[in-house]
């Protein structure tokens, strides 16, 4: 058995996709383990192969899965769009208006402070 090798990073991966990848590996008798982001969220969450010799086969299976998932997700999106059921920005704002307002104000504050800092530095250099 050779050393382990990373197969799939789990950063920003939907739970259903991560579960599909786990099932894909299990169904094909490929040994793997997972690492998490850790308590502070600074480690790399990923799925690793226990044996790097399985990488080519696992990568091929994963590539096929991701191609199929892409087609499935695009067709699902298109179906929802045609039915008028896909989420828009206004839907998101209506669902959580307070959260939207907080994010909007925080963003506006960061932009204001950034612009103000540049103006103040420019005024100091002109003096």
C-alpha cells in the first residue's frame, strides 16, 4: 500500500455532493478517509484515498460523476427557471430582510471607511 493522496476538497461543497462522493467510493471498494476544517476552520476539509494507487480509478469515477452532476444540476435549474420557481435576489431578500439589511449596512460601512481612508491619505499628502 502506498501513501495516501487527496482526491476531493470539501470546501464549499454541498452536503449532498459530498455524500454522493462518499457513496461512490464505498460502492467501488475504494478506501478513503476524511479530514475536517477543525475547530478553528483553518484545516483543509477533504476526502483522501488511503492508497494512492487507487487515484487513477477514483479520479475517473469522480470525473464521470461530476460531469453527470453538472448536466443534472443545469437541467434542474433550467426546469425551475421555466416554471418560475428558481430563487432570485428579491426572493432571498424577502425571506430574510433583516439579514440582508445587516449585510448591506456592513458592506456599505466597509466601502465608506475604505474610501474615507484614501481621501484622508490624499489630504495628508497635499498638506
